C-alpha cells in the first residue's frame, strides 16, 4: 500500500486565494477561483502531480489520465498510433477551459477509453499505452 504525505493551507495574497499544498514533499500553489461560495463549502481540484501523471489503477500498462473532470472535445489519436512523449492525444474541456492531454511517454496507443463528447472523471485513464516494439514493419 502506497502512502502519500499531504498537507495544505489557504493563503490570501493581494485579494487572490491560493492553496499551498505539499504531496510527498512536492510543492504546489494553485490559484483558487471561488465561483459560488454557498454555506462555506467548496470543492477544490488540484492538477495531477507529474509523479502521478503516468499512474492509473485502471491501466497497469500506463497512459494518460484526466487532470480534472471534463468532456472529451476532440480525439487526436486512435489505437495503433505511435506517439512520442509530449505528443497531443486529445483535447478536453473542463472548467470552461480547453486542456490538451499529452503523452506521458513514447509508445503505441493500445486503447482509447473515451469517445468525443464523453464525460471523463478526474484521474480516469484516458488511453492505454504500451512500449513501442523495436523497428516497425513500415
């Protein structure tokens, strides 16, 4: 069982609220935009840390994961495509912003788990990748 040491606090700076947090010693300081503060409750989504970007319980082979809950707007790859680390895989619309999901490593797309227009939950595996075999047939 993997244990994560997480701590955080809200900081107000020049009228802007930040969430200063630490996950296993990796610091993050996302700015908070409070859209509807009802009854003092709030939901906070923090981007997936780089050390978790390739980790997914649903995909032991590794692949890209959704940084937050959103809608898959455009698919840029299909099963069988070869990609390099950093290549765009899909465009996701979340919190009224477009997010380009990029390959966490070089490899071949084994499976794409969502279709255009589908809703993906935060940290959901978006694609399954496998290491590219040596010298392709082309």
